[in-house]
C-alpha cells in the first residue's frame, strides 16, 4: 500500500514564526502536492511538484514556499505564519500515468496560528 | 482553470436509504477520483474512474466524460458512511482540482 506520512498531526505556532510541514511518501511517486482544507472551501492546491527540485504554484501559493530536495520528501514552509493560515494541511503524492494520476493522501496536519 | 462543482452540499439520510452524489466539471479531464473523508480527516480513495462504471460493495460510480459529470451511488447507507465525499479531477496541466464536497450524515 502507498503510504504518505505527515510528520506533525497537530501544531500550534505563534504569529510570525517560521513553520515547516514535512511530508514523506514511500512509493517512489514523481508528483507531490500540498493542499489546505477549510470549511466550505474544500481542498485548495497550494503548490505541487512533479520532480526533484521542481515546483509549480497552485491556486493559493501566497504566503507559502516549498522544498523538494529528495524525491520522497516534500516540505511546505510558512515563512512568517499568520492567523489566516490556521487550517488543515494535506499532503499527497501520485505516480504519473498517461491515463491520469491517482492521488494518495497523508492524514493531515492541523495547524493553529495564534 | 477547470471548475469542479459537487451537489448537493449537504445530505441527511436515515440508515438504510440510498443516495446519489453528483460531480460536474467544466472541461475534459484525464482522470476523476472519488474520495471519502472520515471524521478524523483521513481521505480515502474510493474510485479511480475517468469513464464508465465501477462497483465496490455498496458503492458504485459512473463517469460520463463526454457530458462532463460523474455520479457516486451509495446503497443501503450505514452510519459509517457519514463524512465528506469529494471528487477530484486531473486536468491537462497536471493539477488535481477538488470540488467543495458533499457532507453526508447518516442517522441511526
């Protein structure tokens, strides 16, 4: 089975802190994604990466950056956390297939910024 | 970009009832998936269904790609079916875009 692991399930950070959310997948998938989920808004794509050291902006990249130094690891970085970044963050990975990508999710990280 | 709309946004049913959830998308897609998010936040793949019909126990899904919609059927609902159901589409730009979900409550 595919396993996507997010290192922290619950975090509380102060406004202005730098926050790292780590994600590791064990199936050698090319693609990795970070989403945030908010009530009434569904899942919104922050960034995705289709290869090591490659990154693409999603729909809401402002206030975030990402790092992909190794194929299995994709990190989301909040340079200076703000209260409007309080949310649940979901990491996902997928293997590229010509017929389309099947995506697998981690368990989510609940971030509260106070 | 591609738009994904799910309906209804909320659905409350008695245990044992059947339900149909709908997903409309605005452009042709490479893939479509249905997910169930349980009360603890975990997203579970239900179906990978770019076209056609698939069944898995009490759940089945149909995607009509030419008409840009997909349906998820749940028969004989159980309380464990409660949660949020999302559809997600894989567009031509490699982005995977989600609808806002249907929140399903199954009452005992």
